[in-house]
């Protein structure tokens, strides 16, 4: 089996808004490097409500790629994100599905 999809969920710490400004540029550079490596497919904040939750979609051979990303992300190492977890996402429909259903 080839690469699968993994979702990395972020939950930001209370009061993150007042502390994340100086870390935004290093975080975005870190995110863009993962995109260039072909690991990170999509990422962004969840809205309505905008409560500091975010989801990042990875395509990799194992969840270790998303886990390693989280462990070294400046937002995590500096306490902006206080909780994260990775879930395997069995994508079965769509042009980029990792495990497409037969037509």
C-alpha cells in the first residue's frame, strides 16, 4: 500500500492570541518547508467559532511524519499549541484518494 492521509489536529492554549505573534513567521516557514517536502497537503484554522483549533492534512507512509512535524513545530515547542493528535484518514473518494473505491 502507498502513502495514506493523516490528519493532525491542533488545540491552542488559552491566551494564545497575545503570544503567537512573534512565532507566526517561524511557524509559517516550518509549514512551508513541509509543503515543499511533499508531506503537508493542506492546513488551516477551523472557524465558526474561531477557537484556536486547526487541522493539517499530511500524505505519508506512516503517522510518524505528522507526529514528527508536530513535535518540532514552533507553535508546539513554544506552548501556543497545548494539545495535538494524529488520526489516520482512510480517503476513498476523490481524485487524490489514497484507497479509492472501485468504480
